[in-house]
C-alpha cells in the first residue's frame, strides 16, 4: 500500500479550518469517505450541554440539549435510549438540530448520544451523556381558583408528603413579579395571577428539577341588581333584573324586621306589590346565587324599594259656569288620603299651582270655565289621575248633543273589535270640535264633527267624557260618564322578524294559558300548545295567533312577522403554514365570503372555544373543529367541520441503499426510503474522490437516482415549508463481483452454428453481432453464429436479489459452405431389408461426414450407404469435415414396417336346405394387399382356380373346400385361409299356435316359447316388437316370427292374437244318469285357472263335488255320470254351485244354476 502526504485545506463557508495530513490514497471504503489520521487543528468542537438529572413531575417533561459545533457545516445525529435499552428517538439534521428537544416520560437512566459529521468527515465527533430521570413532586396547584367574598385562600404548590420536600426552594410571585412567598404554601386575599418556581440546588449551586406552575385567582361571583321603578305603587308591576344569567333564590324583608320571605327561584324577578308584598312600607329585595364552580360559596346582593299607597280624592261639588266665556265655574275636591300634590293640567305644558291636603281636607278650585279638567294627585311618588267636569249652565243650541248606541268590545277569531258610541247633534248646522277624555284626564281623541252629520267613535273599553266646543267659544261637556266594557286579551309579546339558516325551531311566548296557531307563507296551518316549537323553514310572511285555552272572555291576539332565509356559509379548513420548530397556522377559507358577514369559532380537542378570528394557532393536538355561521342569523343546522391537528413532523429518518456500480454498466441505483408523505423537496449532493462537491440539481426531487461515478452521495429532504427534515450519505465504488461464464475465443462454422456460453449461474446474455444486431438468450440456451467477424457477449444475472454485476467478452467467427445432400432408397427385399444411399450430388465423399440417425436420435450409420430392416423414422445429416456443424436441417425419411404376413379369415354362410348358394367373405387388412386369388377343391379332391380375382366376397354354389390367397405389391404371399361348405340337414323349426287369446285389460296372455334358436325377431303387422327368445303378446293382430338356426339358416312362422277377457264356463242343462255320452262335464276357457263344483238335490244334500286347480283351456273337467254309489240319481232338478277364479289377477266368480236329470 502506497502512502502519500498531502495537505488538504477544507474551507466550508469560511467558518473553520481543518488540516488533514498523511491521508491514505485509497481511503475510500465503508462508512468513511476520508479516513482522518491526524487533525492538526480543531475549533468549535461539538458537545452535549444539558441537565444530568430530570424530574418527572407529571406525565412528561421537555428538556433541551445543545450540540454546540458549527451548525452551518455540521450534521447532527442524536439518539436517545431509554432505561430498558429501547431506542426512543433518532433525529438528524443540520442547523435545526443543533438544539435537540426531547420529552422524557419514564423514570430511569437515559442515554443521550450525539454523533457529528463535519463536511464529509463522518465520525468527526461522538459523545454519550447519561441523564437520570427521577420522579418529581406531585403538583397540587391548580390552574384556577375562586375567592369567595372576603374569605382568604391558601395556595399549595406540591404534595407536602413529597420526599425531601425540605430541600426544595420555592419562589412565589404575583402578576407584577413581586415575591409573595418562599414556602410550599401561601395565604392570599387578592385576585390576580400567581406563579411558583421550585427546584433543587445541586452541588455546583445550579438549579435542577426546576418547575414553574402558574395559577389565576378570580372573584368567585359578583353581580348587580336593577329595578324598573324605585317606588312601587299598588297598580305597578315591578321587574328586578340580575346582571348574571344564573338562577338564584329571591326574598324580601320589610322595614328590616323579621326573617326574609322567599319569593321563589328564577334568573330575574317580576311581581305585583299589591299581591306579593306584605302591605305598604320599606322593603329589601335580595338575590342569593351559588357559584357553580365553587360549591358552598353563595353570594348575595340586594336593593331597597318603597311600596307606597296610591292617593285618593274626588269632587264633592261641581258648580257650572254661567256662560260660554264665563270663568265662574268651580270644583270642590276632598282628599281621602294625604296628598303631597294636587293640581290640574291647563294644557300639555302648563299646570295649575299645586296644593297639598291632608286626609279629610277639601279645596275649592274656582274661576273655571266649562269643560273637562285632568287632575293629578301624588302621594309618596305614586300619582293618581282623574278627570272632572265643569258643566255649562246655559248651553248654546248648536252645542247640544246626545250620546247614543253605546256598545262594548267583542272578541273576534283573531283579536277583538273596539267598543264605541254615536254622538248626535240636533242643531248641528255648523262644524264643531270635540275632545274625548278618559277617566284619568288624558285626551284620547279629538277632531271635527261636520255639520249635519253624526259622529261614531270607536275606542277601547274604559270610562270617557265627551265635550263639544266651537273654536274660541266655550266647551259643552257632559257630566255623565260614557262607560264601555273592555275585554281582556291574551298576552302575546311582539315577535321580531327572523333571519334563519335552513330551519329554526321557534317557541312563542305568552304569560297566559294559551295555544298557538301558525300560518306559514304557503298557507299551511299548524297548531301547538304553549312551549312546543314551530319549525320555520319557508321564507315570507307568517301569522301567529294566540288563543286562550279555557277562558272565552280572553280575546285572542294575532301578530305577523317575516322570515328571511340566509344561506349557510361555504367554508373549508385550510392548513396554512408551519414553521421549522412546529408552530402551525390554520385558516378558515371563506370562499370569498366577506369576513364581516360571518361568525367564526375554533374549538380544540377538548371542545373548548379557542378563537374567533380568521386564523388559528393550535397549541395541542387532536380533533379540532371549525364552525362558521352567517352573522345576524340563527345558527345553521350544520355541524362544525372536524379536522385533525397532527403533531408536526420536524424530522424523518432517511435511508439510502444502492445497487453495485458495475464496470460494464449499469450505473449504481441509489434508492431513498423515508416518510415521503412529509417530504416536499429532495436535494442530492455528490463528493468525488478529490473531495470536490457538486450539487446534482438535475436529480432534485427524485427518490431514486442512477450514478456512474465513484464517490459519496448525500440526500437531504425538506418539508413544504422549506425546513430540513433529515439527510443521509452513502459511499459508491466500482464492484468486482461480476457474473461468471465461458465461451471459446474463436469459432469456425459452416454457414451457421448454434453455440451457447457455459455457466452455472442463472444469466441473461446479450450477443452483439459484427453488423451491430443483437439477440438475447438465457442460460442453457444457444444463439446462431452466421456472420464472420468479432462478437461481443454480455452476461447479466436474472436473480434480482443477487447484486452481481454484468460481464462482457469478445470472440471471433469464421464461415464455411454446407454440402447439398438427399437420402435415396435404392433397394428393398421380400424379407424386409431396405438399402439407402446418401446422394451428395457429385461432392467428393472424402470431404463429407455422414451421420444416419434413428428416431431416438441414435447414430446408426456413418457411411454413404445405409442398410436396415428395422422400421421407423430416420434422418441423414451430411457436414463438411473440419468445421462446426452447418446450420442445416437433417433430411428425414421413414422405413415403413413391411407386411410380411397377414391374418386372413374366410367367413362362410350356411348352405341352407332351401338356399341356392352360400356367401363367402374374406377378412384381412387389405392396406398392403395387391392381389386376391380364390381356389376350389371338390369332394373328390379336384382343385381349380376360380375366376374371382381380387374379390373380397364370392358365392359358393357347390359343396366342397374353398381357399383364398393374398399377395403384396412385390408378389410375395402374405396369408391364406380355407373353409368347407356343406348343405344343412337341420329339421328344427319354430313351434307356435295359429291363434292365441289374450286379455289386455288384465295383462293376461300366454308366453310363447318357439324353441331354441340363435336369434329371434317378433313382428306385429311388419313392426319389430321383440328380440327375446320368449314373447308374451299384449296386443291383438297378425304376428310373424323370424328365427335363425345355429347354422345361420332363417325360418319364419305366422300366428294370430285375439282378445278374450271373460272367464267362461260351458256345461249341459240336462244329463241322463249312466249314459257316458250324456253325463255332466264342464269346459273352461284359458282365463279360468281353478274351479270347484257342488251339486245339491232338492233337500240340499250334496250329491256331487269336484275341484280342479290345474285347468286346461277348452278341455272338459269334473265329469259326473249321474250315479251315486252305483245307483242312478232320481229324476228332477238339481242345484249347481260353481266357484272359479283367475289366479294371476285374483278374479273370483260364482255361478248358480240348475240342471235337469232325465232318465
């Protein structure tokens, strides 16, 4: 190994110098690109700077370790191993990994390992640091506390039972940074933000297991009360509201005496003093609310209110004015209660001088013109208004009027109609003015009554005064009250118009016992009880009607409102940005919807609302939700869109693998394996053997690259935010592991030749011919040499798992010409011997190689002549001497097995008694037969040839021996056979009756057995019905039977089948005893199988009995000569009983008749 000294100045980013001396010239191997022997100067060395001990306070704790070094050129590789030896995290990268954060979550000793590659120097720095993770103190301080009123609060940082708690240092500070305590617990009485820092102090005086916990102390609950009126009067309805929308307990206390009286539980309070309070006086109204977040902490607030009586007074004397312009009328008023003030209104802006009266006092208001006056009395802040009339003594005729037709309010289906009255003027020749004043003195209506017309006024129920006057003249009021009965109307607060999205469940409100009827814009009507929602889904005008459930005196009330449909907001969640330390930004994509038209709400994985802006910056991970609703509308009935906030991937593992760099190609393929879902950009860097660095910009973003040069290749991956995720480096060098095969360096071939390389490997070969053409073969296959010149053969492995390189070799080929030839049959003998000659068309046989092969490819001859008697397929191949075999096809020929002998069979028909001749047929394989001869030898031994040459069938007319002989085309005899022909003497014929009886209904009939023959054919009306030896006909008709004897002679016979299905008996009607010609007997047909006969005399005595169970058709049976014990029976009539049956069909019959005996 040769060594050379060199000085390499490596300047990277101008930040440090590294001098390398005595570097191996072939130091290119393994994991090291440059094998450093000596570093003359090392600056800015990496290190692991971080804690030696970590306290695990809760589930985990985050610590940082600093790697130092030069981040611009250093590549940091961190590894954390847990207490059980399991690798917990691997991380590598450039500047972003100079500081390495790690979250510890298990107790025990951890190992932090740092390796640094500086430039191309792989193992530039390695260090291991042990970090002991111990159990930290249990934190008791919560994130939030509530102060309950003026009571103080004790805050405790950690569990007081923590081991070695006395060694902890505690530092409590408030929101301004002021120290407020130095122990585990502190007492506070003020709201605000507090934090405690606690830690151990190690032997070097530095804090360890440091932890900071923060909390916020808030007021438990605070609220205020407000009233619609500070002074309550008997007719008032008092409403007291709380600033907190929480339920609480209401109560009152009168004059500060006694216990509080409950007024129920609600959010706000409404009451009528005349009903709900205990008489007039000073009251304290209180509300107590329990803090829902602080059980047991109840906060109370109150306000004061006065409940005063209403003043009471009335007119005692009303003196009329004497004339229209005379101010000489008066009203005397008596006070029934004290009156702080009493006055009347002159006009809306002017009042009379107020007076005060004590109960029982009277006062006379003088100088009054005629008319209606509105008086106001006040007592303790409670006013009471009344109208009084100063009458007119002398009424001008034109002001005279009468009130007629007073009518009260009435209910309608949708509300109520007002009451009213008619004003009639008997002298109304001029226009006049009028005022309508209610009992409280308020002007409710005014106007003009046209001349010669009556006035109809519609008003609500109540008490009214009507006065008529002419402009600048006196008024004429009527003292009489006009009373119009008013009807109550159900409570129906005003309904505002709606903006809804999709649909909305609307619940109408009312203080009365009502039901609601809603008519939608389409005319649809629905009715719901109080408290049941209506679904609003259509845009347009709605009508709502409230009707009392039980009291018809309450008139209904109707309102109209409009519903407008607002479209749901089309939005998406957009992952907008992420920085290199993991801070993420999500944005609501509103699809060009203006921001001021929507309401945005972001929710974290705990379903807590964390933002309302366009963008959201998560601080935790899990399933988040985004809800976007149109503004100024009820919420759309669509769920928020869920999305997952994933923990950001700040680094990924990068693995590089490569195929060999082969001398004959292909280049090395470097494959990258990483989490490609997180990778947005891939950069490749090449370091050559001289440490020159080249950025492979043409290979950017490729997961696999092909390289042809030796050196170091580095891959760096980035995310889509241009943050480095990881990098890896790999060494590439040329391989010496090539496939192995052999081939001859020189070939001499005849025109063409099949050759193949020899190898024990599974290879694919590419052969390049002298003219540049290529062919591809596999191992054990061959290729054709058909061109002179230089060939190149390249072998490549077929095993994809065997990373062996291809190999190439070159060889030479020379070409010679082939010999033309043809196999030729020149002789064949009768014993089956064939002679062939290789015809080479004049070529010198000494220059040729002859090869004769059989069908098993065995060489059976090597001369020009070939003799064989073995049949089969043969081939002839003729090659020139001194050359590889020519690329020729052997010439095939066949030696067909010669037929030297045949099996010959001569079949002769019978010469039947009635036949003129018999037929002779020769059987043989006639394929090889060229000639057939027939010979005949008579019974005297004389032989002669028959004139039947080449016939396979002839007729034999005479008795004697017939012979046949067959020959092949060469005239050689192949076989012969002979047969003796004699006339038949067989006398056996089929035996059948001329007629047979059957009963098809019962399938009864005789089975016909014609005798023994070689075959049978039964015909019915010329149709074959059976080939059986026995036959039972089932149909009537004309039959014929054709049989063949054992000698082959054919015989036939005919018969008739008739039907008879009745069991028949034939017997005489009279007999003569002792006369054999006139005795008793019975004939039966074929259907009767058994019969039993009884003959009785006139006294019933049996005189004859007969039984036969083997009856024969149409033969007599049961013969009786009329004798008993040798004596003739007496003349007379005898009774006969005959029982007969058919056994096959189980037919039983009985015949009763009489027979006459005559002697």
